[in-house]
C-alpha cells in the first residue's frame, strides 16, 4: 500500500481518478486542490468518511502550501507517488485571460516538481493533453513523436508544463511519466465543456452554441477509460516516457450535438451556429499504439454507449449540474469545512 498525492482531485477527471483509486486499489489518497471555480468537493462527498482518503486545500503555485500537503499524513511521511491533474483546463477561458494558466499550469507544475523531488517521490505522473501537438488536417494522427505546436494559451501552458517535467527527468533523473489524452467526457464534467454544456442547455430549453461550421473533429474518450489508462501508466509506465491516450472515436462537433439532442428527444431547432473560437484547432486524433503494445491498455467504452450513459448520468444528477450552474456548489466547502 502506498500514499498517492493527487492534485486537482476535486475536478472532473481527478475526482473520477480518486474514486477509482479508492474503489479498486488499497492505496491511500491525499487530494490536493485549490478549489477554483472548477473544483467541487461535492463530487467526492460520499467518500469523505473513507479512512484512506484526505483532502488538503492548497494552491500548487505556492510552495509552502504544497509542502504542507506533502506533510499532511499523521506521521508526516511523504507520499510515494504523485498524479498531477491540477490545471486551468478550458481553452475559451485561456483566450479571454491567460494569466491563471501560466501561474497554475507552468509555475505550479515546477513548484510541484521541486517539492516532489526534494521529498524523494518514487513515481510522478503528469497528466497532459493531445492539444500540445497542435491541429491535424483531414488525415493522420498524433504519435508521441509529433512535434509540439500548441495553438491556444491553454495548450501552450500545458506544453510548458510537459517540457518542465521532461527537463526534470533529463537533468535530475526525476521519475516522471507524461500522458497526453484526447477529449474526455462522462460524469462530473464542468458544464462549460462541449458535452455537458449541450446536455444542460438542451434540458433547460436553451440554445446550443456551435462554433464555426461545427465540423471540427475531436477524438472522444470516456473518463473512466482515461483513468484506467492513467493507473496503468502510474504502476507500469517507464520514467521519462510519454504515453498518448485516445478513445479512437473521432467525431465532428455537429454530430455530437445532434446525437445529444436525439438521446434527449429534443429538436434540432435548438442548435445555433455562433462565431468561431479564435485559433480553433480543426482536428485532433490519437495514435494509441504505444500504450496498447507496451502496457496492454485499450479503451473499453465506445462513444455511442458512453455518450448514452453520460446523458443518463446528467438526467439522473440534475441537482449536481444545476448547483454548478447556479454557483451553489461553492457553499459546500464552507458547510463541510467551516471556511471559505
Ligand atoms: P478541471 O478543470 O475539471 O479540474 C481542474 C482541477 O484543478 C480543479 O479541481 C481545480 O480546483 C484544480 N486547480 C486549478 N488550479 C489549481 C491550483 N493552482 N492549485 C491546485 N489545484 C488547482 O479539469 P479536468 O478536465 O479534470 O482536467 C484535469 C487535467 O487533465 C488537466 O491537467 C487537463 O489539462 C488534463 N486533460 C484534460 C482533458 C479533458 O478533456 N478534460 C483531456 C486531456 C488532458
Ligand atoms: P471543449 O469541450 O471546449 O474542448 P477543447 O476545446 O479542449 O477540445 O470543446 C470541444 C469542441 O467543441 C471544440 O471544437 C470547440 C467546440 N465547442 C462548441 O462548438 N461550442 C461550445 O459552446 C463549446 C464549449 C465548444
């Protein structure tokens, strides 16, 4: 049994990963999260009484707070492993203002590397994105050798963090792996991203804003599959290596939006084509052959089934996303932990 420090565990993918660790392993989990607008401890409310789980509110860009989280075990012993999700994650927000992206994604990652290295962490998994590779034309897929050509402030800041992790391994032998995953969907995704936004808008009878011509392509992966791949890399991956993770499910945005409407029994008149996102990447697609061959991992969900399950989850958890959309979820921390 090891202690695993998970950063960003109150976010979408991080909370699904914490749940996987507690349900399917016997490891202890320390969830380090700053609780920005995207961090929601309600995602993990049912796990709070688990003796293997603890939460520490900390900002990864502040060394003293990160140090405190690393010493938060009753015997002050450091975690043996770190899985690093904490990030500003939304492209549209980075277009409006990139400063938090540089602070958290770039500076915060270096602070985390420094503390983890000083504490002798044995495995460090940096969770990154396929967006660091830039945009594809009509054909081809991203491999681990594809040059890094990020186009948005979000992907540029993630690329910066990838390079800092790479340099720490090269210079100091820091035992880090990097994963680069395609677009995730599933339970607990903040309703600013395409799929939950479209589901919530359709259920509330609001317009579904489709950027540009709606023909941009994303490679969709169910969040549970991404988490299973991360666990495989954490346990069996080789330090210094990069692993691409993809769903092998390329779809045009308009197909995704129309399928959601169909699953909800709503009409296409809700679709509204709006001004394109500046610098909008046209197509992402992952070549996942390295992780399949080396670690034996493949996605278990197909998109049609995963999307159906996800729509059902949002229908069954209307309270969750309505509280998120109204901002009420932010009261939870105060009630649960007694401060802002
Ligand atoms: P999210 O926005 O849902 O969650 C991010 C979490 O990080 C939140 O809980 C937030 O409170 C926390 N956080 C933000 N700034 C922090 C700081 N300074 N200190 C501590 N915690 C902070 O994001 P997500 O979609 O779950 O993505 C998680 C990670 O996976 C990110 O690194 C992202 O780049 C990567 N990723 C996401 C996708 C995707 O499709 N969502 C795909 C590939 C990779
Ligand atoms: P998003 O979920 O923001 O993920 P990313 O930009 O990281 O791929 O967007 C997915 C795709 O959906 C992307 O091509 C932009 C598009 N999109 C819309 O058309 N309308 C929207 O309201 C949003 C949020 C995204």
